[in-house]
C-alpha cells in the first residue's frame, strides 16, 4: 500500500474561505476521500499552518510520500520552529 501525505480541502466552495487539512491517504483514494490520519491544517488566506511534525516524520520514515505543497509547509514549519 503506497501512502501519501497531502491536503484535503474543508473550506467553503468555490469563492469562500478555503482551509485544508494535512492528511495521510492511501494513494488509491480521492482528495476528499477516506484518510488514515490527520496531521494538521493550513489556511492559505492567513498563511497559518499547524502541523504535527513528529507524526509527519514518522510517516515519512515508514515510506509515505509528501506532496510538493506539504513539503513546502514542512520546510516553513521547521524553519519557524528553530
């Protein structure tokens, strides 16, 4: 089972206020389908992101592939934490 860490949209559509949750998915699931674990959230309007870095690192060690957007969020979160 290939696992990916990616965003799942939860905000209002289409002109509303988008919000995303960072989640772990089986690669065969859709963007808003069933997920394995929730690892944080991201609001593009305010730029706010809260991530569970320890859990993200756990999933990456076990073979999960983060999306490009999630990679950039992780990079920003680790820089802000230092």
